[in-house]
C-alpha cells in the first residue's frame, strides 16, 4: 500500500524534499514505515530514532497501524528560545 511521509526541519533538508511517497506492506505499522524510509534515504537513518511520529492529528508510537493513503509526519526534536 502507498503512504505519504511528511518530513520537517533537518529531515527535510537531508532528504531534499518535504514529502516521500512510500510503498509499505499491507497491515504495516509506523515502525515498518521508518525502516522502509531508511532504506530509501539512508542519510536519515541516524535521526529516525529520535523523531516523534504523528498520524491523523495524534502522536503515535512505532506500533501504530497504517492504512492506504495515510500521511505519516516525522517531527524531529526542536530547541530554541530563551
């Protein structure tokens, strides 16, 4: 099945795009999607263990189930402010 992965901040810069179309197996979970993404964009791999995952307007963990057409958001850690 096909999903979209939305990348933000440093992840977007490394991948050179803000959206990646990804083919994952039927009944895949978000952890499997991260694995597939790291295979297509190996430079992202060191950063993927520290991202927050969001699906359908909620934060989820790597066990969350995916469905055809889902949009998975990868949100890297942020800092700043005083």
